[in-house]
């Protein structure tokens, strides 16, 4: 793997609510390589978005990082003051938000919104230079520069999404976190955006953390894949190998949740049951109640997240690497 | 022998624009749509947002009446005044809708008991005394058990998958013969989508319910449907048996949809999509073929006139002039 740019170590974060503490992200560790495309997949409520917000220090008021560290550029972002964090946020690590179509302010023009980010981080910047930079960015995402003076409602969903990507790239960050950037879009537009992201990554070399529940899409575009369940990573490894041979039963279940476009039509069943309540987590393996391969040990003991073979793939299952 | 249940004949629907200074303009949501659904058949209507899929379902559900064209249900025109007088209540019982957004389509202030009892009362399915029993029956049928427990819940207490099951329960409680399912799984988590789709398939197999299944997911359409109709900018562009439409996609737009769909089994794809751009405005659609501005194979004559539907074989038709000689062009 290339040089590590971001290292997350035993991160536990979540929310303080009336009933207690919700650890939406529990004990998550991974490294992100420079120029790497890491996909994170899981069902709604598995903690993927909380993980993203934790990295950027954007958790809501009741959100906390309980323990662990987020190491970027020799600093631990989890303990940084808001002031220091502001220097990193957007200029070094930026984000494309979920339902970006609604993330743009409807009453101001695209130009003002793009320039806002620039002026906030580079106070001395001249308007003329900023506009030139904004036009350059629009050109990068294949939108004609005269669209700069449009309001969001004048643009299509795909265009708004591309504007959001342009906005994330304004300050040439090292890492862009994308939280379900294509979920609300049609297949053709989705494909166009994915292609665009690939081109831009090739050109500028930033790293991407791409969060989605659509595993069929991730397998195709990611270098490595992380699968999350109930706040924990359950599998992490090379995307293609995970697709060919999932080590965790949950990954296997996710793979069986989309019908194929070619080849034989098999009866596919998805995953029975639903994700656990964070207040009533099973004692042993968190996936045990839904797992078709569960046995006695799974009920009592918590499997550790470890490498089970020589390829360096990590999985949280007693049966990883064995015939199921 | 297959029995035709529903037939749309040259159906068009244009919504007039009411804004000041724009009178006379209209949104051409559906143009010249011809489609049949047989008894016990699942027909998938596939297309991008704004292609007119939902409008098609709403026209069939009698929510909008068509500007022109006819809709026949079991051979009878459903938009005659006589039909309206005598049979419309019966028709509304035969044809039910499942909506896309399970969170928005159930009244949040009512308990499931009240939501589910409405169809029984409105359509006078059974005496009031046994409604409770019937509701339990239908909840069990959609896999919500123990059913009694669900009756006293409010919609916010249930998950998206459970709400969609309630939606389906509400639709099947009146024993319809045709269900209009408008993207019933697109707002659900991937892991639950398949169980909902399998349930829909089950009702077809068990009760011979027919479906107009609206989706933008080609792989999902392939899994569930007997036939696929592809819609673009208000017009059907290709209709045929599922296998033929997927494996031998003929219309350039169907090909585009097919190549845009994720295919993890292929690994990372180097080749790019042949086309970009968005679906055109339905107020001023392009002249001629509505797909020609985005079509990699377009010719000058494509912008002259709207192409006809060319019949490739008994079941497969395509709206593209490349097929006018009845031959399959090289690229296909």
C-alpha cells in the first residue's frame, strides 16, 4: 500500500442521549493510503455517516468522540480545538454530503457559494482570482462557467451534485469524504458522476472515502472495501477479493442483496431480520441473531477483528477463512 | 391462452402550464403510450426520473385522466361517463397502488389499526365485526408477526421495511387484480429490498395478481418482471420480454441504461459511457426522436419526425429508425 495519509485508531464515537450513550462507531481502526479509494458499506444506522462526521469534527451537539484517535498530518484530530480543526477542515479534508441536492442554499447563486468557501479559508484572496478559480472548477466537473451565476433550482440534480464535488475540491484537499453522493440520482447520471470522480482523482491524486449502502457500485470503483455493522468494522480488504470471496457472513448477505444483471437469475433473499438496537446489542457477535452460520460460541464470545490469512484481509468472524 | 387485463392505447397526457404569460404551453408527460398487462403478469416500467413512469401509473389509477387515448380494463374503457357512473368504485377495488415513500404514504397520526381498517370499510369488504380478524390475516400474509402487536403501533414506531409491508397489506386487503407498484423498494435499505421483491413475486404466483412495477433499476426489473417497457421523456422506446430487452437491448437508450448499471462481476470498467446529458425538458421536447440529442448513433433524419414503434418480433418492439428495415443494425 502507498504511504498512509490518515490513520484511525480504535475510534469510538457516538451520541449522548437520555437513555445513555449510543456508540454508533465502536473501536474502528483503519489506514487510508495516499491516493486510495476506500469504500465503506453497511445498512442505514450502521454508523457510516457518524464515522465520516467524527473525522471532520462535525458531530451534532450531543455527539462525542469517546475514545481513540484520528491521525492526520502528525496531529490527532479528535482532540484538536475547533480553531485548529478549522484549518484542516475543508482545506485538507473536505466532504460531499448526503442528498447534496439539498445542501446548496437555494437563495444564493452558485458563484457566491463557491466563493464563500474560498474567502473563509483564504482571507486575502481577490474577488477576480476567486471567480477565475470557481470557473476553473466548474470546467473540471463539465459545467459551463456561465452557470456560475445560476441559482440551484436552475440546475439538474446531477449538476448540483457535480457542483458539490467542485466545492469539495475548492481548496485542493488531500482527502475527500463522500457520503452517499449518488444515491438520489438516476443510474446514467450516477455513472457519469462516478466516472468524473475517477478522472479527477487520477488528475489530482486525492484520497477518497466513499460511503454508501450500494455494494454493487462500491465493488467496481473501490481499491479497498470496509464493511460496517452495528458500529463495528466486520471486514476490510481488497475490493475485488472481498467480492469474490466474502469472509464475513454479513458481507455475504449484502452481496446477495442485489440481483445480477447478467448470468443466471437466482433466487436472492437479502438478509433476514434487522440491525440491532444500540441499547440492546447482543453479548457475543453482534451479527449472530441474523447469521445463518451462527453456533454456540458466537452467542457468548465477541470475535476479534483480525487477519485470518496471508493476504492481510481482516474479518470479525470465528469462521473467517474456513469453509461455511 | 393469455388474458389481457389492462390495455393502454395511444395514451397521451399533457399538463397545461398555469403560470401567467405561459398559457398554451404544456408539459408532455406521456405521449402515445401503448402497453398491455396480462393476467398474472409483472410488467416493469423502467426509466429515469421525469420520464413519465409515475404519471403512467397515475393515469391507470384514475388519478389523472388522459388528454387522448383509451385505457381498457378487462376490455372496457374506464374513462367513459357510463363507466364512471356504474363501475368506478368496483374498478378502484380492482386496481391498487403501492407508493414509493413508505414514510410519507401512511398517516402519522393514525394507528396501523385505523390505517388498515379503511379499505375494509370503504370497499365494504366484510361486516365490521370481523374486520379485526381480516386485518390480522393480511398482516400475517405480509410477514408482520405477531400481527396483533402491530395494530396498536403508530407508523413512526416501525422501520421502513415494515412500513412498506403495511403499505402492501393495505393494497392487497381488498383483493385487487392489478397492483401499481411505484418504486416500492427504492427508499429501503438494500438488505430489505429483496424480501419485498420476493413478496411481490409471491403474490403473483399465489393469487395471480398482475403488476405494473415501476423502477429505475434494470437488474431489479430483470429479477422480477416477465416483460420490460423502457420509457424515455414521456414515450415508450422499447417493449419486450425481460430476457430480450436485457440481453439484446435494441434501443440506444436501453443500451445506455444497461451500460450505466453497476456490474460488480466485471470489476473496474475502463470504457466510458457513450453519452452524457440529462433527460430533456418535457415542455419543449426535442423534435423527432426525443433521445437523439444524447444518442451516439443519431443521424440527421432522427430530428425530423418522431420514430414509429418497429415490431422486431411478436413481442418485441422498439422506437428507433435504425430498425425501420426490420433488420438489426451493426452496433446492436
